[in-house]
């Protein structure tokens, strides 16, 4: 996950970006600030990867804030004034969004951030063991008071179903009282990938990619690739693709 922070002196502008962040599965909002002066300390002492930053603010401009940051972090400027674009790019900001920020343009900037922060940071932190053979989870099943142990190496894919998820493993379908976010955060990102709002696949089970569909080994299943997940999926697959 790319951890995001928003700095803007107008709360309604923060709300717009915050709502956009909620729609992008690889972004996570970890904080906001309407005070650019106090935001400097929060950013310097925090662990955020990406800051959405207003330019014109009282006491301190967004451009001055960038100069005060002492740790590596990416910035995307959000402003109603295009004349600051050149100055922003001189400071090597990642992107420049004009307010009001439409979601399609925001999504393009988000994917640019993904590339910049890198898939290693977004999907493999903390460092994970290459071997998941001995790893497992316990999930609450439909029978009250019972929990089922599922070996991670046995999982083929997972499908979201409202308040439940269906875990397909070893030819079995197990219904568990979990959200897709809950299970995604628990699974090692090196081995499992969210490819759709309702689907997570085991990377080692991918047998074929046909258009926007993934076909899996060992199971007769076709998993769709969601539009907002497509560029991230193919970015991670790129080094494996032979032209």
C-alpha cells in the first residue's frame, strides 16, 4: 500500500482527495492537515510515501513546505492556479492536479505514484519470506463458534461476496465472515494479488492472461481484471512478459 497524506487549508478540498483515495485500492490515507507548518513535522516524522499538497496556503506555501521536508517522499500538487506548475516541477513533484480534481485525472496521477514509489514499496513491505508452505490462517466460517485452518499455499483465489468472502482452496469453497480488505491485508503481497474489486488470485496459480481475464491452473475458473487494477497488474507482470 502507498501511504498518503493530504495538506490543504480548506477541509472540503481535503474531503475530495480523501474520497478519491478510497476508490484506489493501492492507496491508503494515513492523515490530513489544514496547517502547513505543523504538517512539516508530521511528514518528517511519519512514514507516508505520498503527499497531496495544496500550493497557496496561509503562513507557508506548498512549495516552501516541500523545501522543508528532510525525508524521501513524493509530492502531488493540487491547486486552482496553473502558474505554479513550473515551480512545482523544478522541485521534482510527481504530478500537478488542477482543482476541482476529477477522478479520472486523479487515477492517472495515482498510477504515476505507484510507478514512482515502486511496486516493491507498495506491495512487498514489510519484507516477506519467499516460502509460504508453512503459513496459514484461521477463518470464522458459517457454523457459529468454528474456525477453519487454511494453508496459504493451498489457496487458488478469493472472491468477495458482500459481507463474506469465498476462499477457493484444494478444490473446496469455504465461506468466511471477512471483508476483502481484511483478507488482503493478511495475505503476503508477493504471493497474492488483488486484480478486481471482488477477486484476489494466488500469483503462482496464474496460467494464462487473455485480454482482461486470468485463467488459473488446477481450477476451472476465469477471474476478471478490474479496470482500476489493470495497470498495476500488468506493471507487476511486465518483467515476466516476453515481447
